[in-house]
C-alpha cells in the first residue's frame, strides 16, 4: 500500500509526501531498487542531500546499471525536467557543493558525462 501511494505522490511531483510514504515502503522492502531510486530523486528535491547521497552511493555500488539504464519516459522519471530547471539556477549556486551533488546524482539518470562533471565540481569545491 505504501509503495503504491508513494508512486502516485511521486507521479504528481509531491516529493515531500512521496518521500515519507516511500520510506515506509522501503522499510518493508529494503532491497527494492525502484523505491530507492525514487527516494533519491525525492531527497534531492526536498533538501535532504545527505540522505540522497547515501542512498545513491549504496544503489550505485550495488547496481550502477539500474541508475544509468533508466528510461525516463517509461519510468516517469522527472530528472530531465529537474536538471534543466536546476541548471537555470546554476549561476546563483555555482559554489554550492550540495547543488553540484544534486545535479551529479540526477544527471546520472540521464547523462553520465554531465553527471561526472558535476561530481568533479563538487569535489573541487569540497575535496573531502
């Protein structure tokens, strides 16, 4: 039930409520990659960068292909829209590590080369 509701909330881009609901679904199905992938997107949109990065790293280490080989249309992934909207704000956020990390995570769903560029920028801003 939580997964279905979380998916519906994700589809209507209610990321705060989707994250709350998908977290409950993840407790019941902790290995579910689709739930984790949606939570990563939700967390990037609600300012939970550390949670997003932790989940992202875990999923990437487990199955990077699951992130890279997404079909944004079939999976109703909002990342293409989100990254272009975020890039429009890049001038104001050029020195924000969190902003660069968010773009790095989200771009990996769409374009590995752009993802790498944003992760490198984040590392340059904060070498730790």
